[in-house]
């Protein structure tokens, strides 16, 4: 007999996501992903000055705080066909990369690791054996017996008081938890260390961006940072040297802790390299521009059809018509006025029309984006597969290292194909993070080398024509492809549409009733205990949902923190 499980809201994500699954024979047969809030930022922008859009759109989200600012200025600059000073590109690139590294570390340890790590089991661990194992895998100084003993005592202290503190309400002891106690202890220690390390990424963003969350230094035409090689200006060499120190510390953690933990956990859950496959049509975009016109990039991106890397079609610039012409959004299953079929974002409409949750009708505030009429998966997995297909050597090296370690722990050969999965999304995120932290160091070098040549320019003034112009700002954000589409008429915004990573992944069914990526990837997920749907959360969390981004909003209703309904 089939059971309906509603998880509303899903926690340890950003925003208000409801997920419904129909469970039969111990696995998910059908799923619905529903965005439960709406804000209308796109509507707020109409009639405003395009130079202000970045500051407003950035408030879409407090998690990916920088990404909407970047996509927005890129959209307006694209409409004006502007060239951006190299220094501005390097500073933006460093902000983008530091933010991504922060986002990925926090997502793995603080938002999703506890789906795989049983905190209470760590109390059975032997700190000496845990240290021997961890030290055999990396040279990270936080892997000592003394450190693991301290963490175990601290944990025993929590549990002894009857309060698990930040670890309350997990599915501890669930039959789907498989890590041995020593590995659980290592992971809990790294969870706590990651809380400390992630600050370094935010310090970089706040020094370069003037504050975080929500940077203040971007402008249509460049950045507002004053550069100088003497000590009088805002971004001095002294401050840049401090930034370099934090980059080095992040690099150490990402390569010696994060990448290794993900691979070890993957090795203990090899069955999860075959669960959560779903949509294997992927799109990512090139990012980290190396010139002022967004035509050369450090990190490639493109389209992969049906999971086949040989089908890779590179998206070569931010003006690439292949990307620009392929995107459309349907509202057939979304709470908006519609009836016109899928619309290209320049023609997009955002007119809310709430009805109830209807399984076969409208059931989400998210629109349903498609690329050449097909739903896509976006995110670190599509990004890594595109970079592998484009023969980006650092990506190939880190992916090989991670998969080899998964194979060693699982005692079976695990190849690239394992990445099309729930655990694969985590592995790809760690691989992407290692690539990004290296690229962050390289952008630092490029900025200093350019300053040393005597170029201190950071801004070109935008000029708005009387005529109508349109532009797209593309950014490979932490959760995947982000695009802002702006139509400007006589210097004022006439239409503004954001097509956001979580909108792609958490989309409801599209015009052809084909499910979105969460929905498709949930099908086949095993569920041992329907009212403790840990496995469903594993697959949903592997995408790193951000609903504020996806529907751009505010929930005016009070909702319970966790509601799991098994019927
Ligand atoms: Ni609010 Fe975001 C990212 C964007 S995802 S987290 O990455 O854009 O929808
Ligand atoms: Mg939108």
C-alpha cells in the first residue's frame, strides 16, 4: 500500500521547501517539490535605475549573498556592451571564489553531513584508532589523538546533560546510518573545525567587498575599491597579504579535510553512488573571466545531454547565443497567471495567482525552467562534469583523487559514472571547491601582477542609450547556473527576470509535465521508515536547496519547524 509523506518545511536548507513523496515497497515512486513562499523582487525592479538593481537583487538571499549582485551588474553591463577593467574582474573573481568556498564548506559540514554522520555513535569511538585512520589519510594537524579525545569528551558532556545542543533532533540510530564510530568521531571533530575555518572565507569577502553578507563594492562598470600600492587607500598590499594568508588556510582545509571526508563517507555508502541519479541533462556556464569582455574564462562550462560526456557542448562566452536562446520558463504548475506556454526570460511575466496544492495542477511558487525544452540539473555536479569534458586538468586530478579514495574505502572500483548520484553531488561539490580555492590563489596573483604593472583602474562609467537594450548576466553560482535578464528602456528597467539555480533544480513539473531535478532524482530513493524520511533528506540536501533564491521572497505565515506527516 502506498503512503504519502509530506516534509514541510525541509530544514537545514535556506528558505521554505515542501517535499511530498509517495512511498511504496520501501522506495519513493513519485515526488513533488514545492516552493512555499513568494516575494516578487523581479516586480519591485520595474521602473528603477539599472545601476541600483544589484543592491536590490542581492537581498534575494542571505546565503548566496554575493551572487545576485554579480549577475545583476553583469546583466546591465552586457546590455550596454561594456568593457570592465581587469582589476575589477580579478576582485569580483576573488569574491565569487571565496564565497563559493565558504558556501561549499558550510553546506557539507553544517547543512548535510549529519544526514550521514551519527553524532551519538561517536561516543563509542576510540580516539587513538580514529587518529591513526585520519593521519593515514592526510597531514591535517587537527587529526591528533588529543584533539579527538577532546571532542569525544565535549560530546559526552552534552549527552550527559541530556541536551545535544546543536545536534538535537537528528535521526540518530536510524538504520540507514552506516559509518563506524571512529569515522563518526572524525567527522564530528571536522564539523567543529569547519565552523572555525569557514570564517576565513568570509573575512576575504568582507575585506574585498566592504562587508558580508551583502557586499557593497560592486558597481555597474566595475568595483568601487580604490587600489593603491602605498598604504593610503582602502585595498592596500598589506590587506591583500592578509587575504593571501586566509586563502592558504582555506586551501589546506579543503584539500586535507573536506575532499577526503567526502570520499571516505562516499566509500562507506557505496549504494548511494547509484541512488539519486534522476535528470542527467546538465548545464553549467563558464565563469571567472580573464578579460574585460567576458569572453575568456578560467573555468569552462556547457551542456551535457543524457549523462554522456562526449555530447559536451561548450558555452564559450557570456554572449553565447546557445545559452541565451535556450532558456524558457513555464508556469503551468506554478502559482502564477499563465496560459501563454513557456516564455523566454526577456518576455517573462511574474504575476502571482495562488491556488491550493494540487498534485496534478499548480503546486509551487517556483517556475519551471527548461533548456531547449528539457528540464536540467545544475550545480557542482554539472560544473565538474563539464570541466572534465573540457579537459580542465585540475578538475580531472581532484576528481580522480576523490574517486580513487572512494574506491579504496569501498573496496570496489568506483569510476566517473558514480558521480551521477546523491553522493556524487557531494563529491563533485568538494572537487569543485578544491578547484575554486586554487583559482582563488591564482586570481590573487593576477591582481597583484596587474597592479605591479601600474594599472590601478577599477571602474568604467556606464552610459545609457535612449533606445531599448537587453542583456543577460550569467554566473556559475555555488548551486549552479544563475542568470539575470534585464530589458532597459531610456535608462530605466522595463523587465527583469532572475532564473536561479534552485529554480532549475527544485522546479515543479514543466509544460510537458516532466518532473524537475529534485522530483526526478527522488524517484527510487529507498525509505526504511516513512515517518523518519532520512533518505529523502539525503537526496534533497545533496542539491543544497535555497528557496529564497528560487522564488525570490517572504513567508507571512508562521509554520512549525518540522512537520513530517505520514499518511
Ligand atoms: Ni540563495 Fe543561490 C546560489 C543563487 S541558489 S543560494 O548558489 O542564485 O538558488
Ligand atoms: Mg525568476
